[in-house]
């Protein structure tokens, strides 16, 4: 497991525990360490949606789709933003 993975999985855990600010910090750190990871962009985009930050969600989900054009979840979530 690489260091960025640790932040990614901790972010998922924090989000599941409704610790949204901690989750966002971990997603940000993971993306800072490895910016072109579609799954991390997708998950942070979902968190932005949950928090009502639609412009940031659209940005992350668009970047996710640029890296992974077959992401049906990415298209679905972006259409809800």
C-alpha cells in the first residue's frame, strides 16, 4: 500500500462515520500526492455533492470522467450536481 492509499481509505472511513471535514482533508491529501486517480476524484466529488458544493463536485466529477470516460457513476453524479 502506498502512502496516498492510506489517506484515500481513511477518507472513506471518515465519510462513513460522518466526519466530513476529516474526510475532505484526507481526500485532499490523497489527491495532492497522486492527482490523477479517478476513484479519489469520484469519491471527493460525491462528498462535495453531499456538502452542497456543486461547482467543486462538477469539477472533480469532470476530472474523473476525463481520466475514466466509462465511469457511469461519474456521469450520473455529475448530472445531479
